[in-house]
C-alpha cells in the first residue's frame, strides 16, 4: 500500500501527513497552531497572530514579481472530530488512521480532516517552496471555523493587506465557488422533572438507532439522509401513543454541523408490555428502512434489556420532550427559486442531551436569504416556547453574495480551461464559508473558493480523491503566477 508521503505533490502531502498526526478539534487548535508557528519561524518568514489565535504568514514576492498585487491564501486549522461508536480513538492525542484505496484516501472509522487539512497543507507547501513564481503572499490560517466561524469573526482590519483571496476550503474540483449560505445556531434548554420508577413489574430497554451515514449538515442536507435523533423520536413518540413507557435517558448527535448518525434512549415499561413494545419498535424500524433504504441502507435499531433504572421522566416531561423532538424541523425547508438544485434554507436537528433536570437540544440553520434564515429560527423559537423551554441564539454569520463580474473569477475560469481543456463550473453552495465574514470586514475583497474533491465531510465516510489534489495544487500555483 502506498504511503501518503509518496503521493504528489510531495510537499503538500508531507504537511498533510503531519497535520493528520496533530490534534486539532474545533476550539482545541493549540497543537496545530504550534506546528504552523514553528514552521513559519523555521522558514524565516514574517508571522503575525491575533488574540483569537488566527495566524498570518507572509511570503515575499518571487524575483520579478514584486509589483504584483498581494494575494491571500486562506484555510482553517480546525476539523470536525467525529467517529463511529465502536471505534477506540482519542482525537486529543491519537493520529488519524488513514487508508489508501486506489485514488481514495480515507480514515478508518473517524473523520479524515481533509476538510480543511488539505487547504492548510497547500498553504504550507506554497510557503516552503522557493522555486515558485508569485507576487506577495499572505497565508491566513483561521481557528474554530467549524463551530461558529469565530476565528473569522475576530479578524481585525490590520491583520491583512491583500485585496485578492483564494479560499482553499471548497470540496469539488472543477467548481469555482462564488457564494455561500449564512447561518446560525439555536440552543434549546427544556426543564424536565423526574419521579421514581415503580419498584416491581417494570422492565428497562435500551433502544439504539445506528448505521446511518450522517454527513455535512449543509452540503449533504439535500440528500435527505436519516437523522438518528428524529428517527428515534418518531419511534418513541409512536410507542407512547399505545403503551406506558417513560424515558430515563436520551442522547444523540455530537456536532452542530453534522447530521446525527447515532442516537439512543433508555426507557422503562411495564413488563407485561415488553413484547408488544418491542414488536412496535420493529414495525417502525421496517417502515423507516423502506423509506430511507436508498440513501441509508445500513440503518438499524438495536434493542437490549438493561438493568432497572431508578427514576424516569414524569408523564408530562416525557410527553413534552418527545413532542418537541418529533415536531422540530429538520432538513431542507426551501429550494432556491433562482439557482437550479440549490438549497435555499435548511436546518439540522443536531444534538440532544437529556440530563437530570433538563434536556439540551441544538439546531443549526442555514439560508442564502437573511430574512428566510431569521424566519426559520423564529419558527424554532416558537416550538421551544410552546414546550416551555428556554432558547438562546448565537449571532448569525453572513452569507457570501456572488459577484459574477469578479476579475479573479474570470481569470481563474480562463486558467482552468487552459490547463484542463474544459470549462469550470461556477456555483454557490449551501454551507458556510469564511468568505462571507471576511468580505464584510474587507469591503472590495475579490474572492473565490476552490479545492480538490472531498466527499462526505463531517462523517467517518470522509474521503479525498487523490488525483484531484495534484490538479488542484497546480491550479493554485498557476493562478498565483498569472495574477496581475
């Protein structure tokens, strides 16, 4: 099996190999920052940082290119740390285990971190290579993109001087991204009450929804993949209509920007109803399997007997929680009228965590139209209010409005056609990119977003198509050379 460091371009893969060994979950980027800072100092390049932890490394122009405009290369240092429940992996210390299958590089039961590790490795390789031709460069490495774009929000006007930017965080080679959705998260806190379980005649069951693909809550939302929390709530809600079950624990999802792949609940039921409850769950499992089998063929529900629980939710809290989870929106809410096949507005019911006295529920919503995003978040607030829950909303991040007259876009289109003898696609995406925030902070910034082909980010299925990485890298180099 080939080694990562044998792949081309070798400088890029050398850095990606080190990046995959370096812990960098969102909000825990200390070690990857140390790697980038140490690299900058070893290369004797000017390095700037800010209070948020963002890093800018400046590289002088190549001889003869000093009069070229300064170009910014930009990517984010953090990654979404997701793994299958049966995988023993500690993201705070363990290297990402990788596997090369033909043209595919993937991890083994965890996210790969190609989003945006390939972009970071590209920036580092360009900074290291002294043979390249380019004008002045500023390479911006941001923190915490995946959990709120807080690094980009914190950028001050004096951090950058360039007015042209290549964002290296797109995931479809041959597509030039020129716009993205804005978004915002909603956090629901539902107070709950508990009571002791009856001493006799009760049985506890653990019900686990598993085997789902999950994926990116923006770029994969249109595929209508199963949401483990929604499916579990559906099953439990249906069972509650016929039987005397009570929830004692309910957990699901890990990240606000990942479609939940797994969810589980502990329930207490009268022993006399055990077989009927199991039969109903199996019927529901079969119904759901028939509905989602084309997109989620490995969906399954596991049922196990468990030790008797000591307390359960009261009837009122049980019904309130399940009504809320069953009723909250998830998935595509509206398609764009203007751009064929583009999702305009969506939401992801991302996590649920039942505690002793409350249930915490998070949703991540997106839209390319600010008023539609606000309306969707208002609907979520209305559901929460009806349930008697408290809700907090993080500040939304802005979308990025396409500029089809961009000189950088026209240049990059011409270069792509010249290099690969085919037209590039120009698209907007239903996901958040830091370009929207950076564009607000630096009016007049001319930006595009490009990248190699990365499939299924934010899930353990994440993979990068190796041959597109080399093409992407050469494309970036040619663009830097031709910018004038």
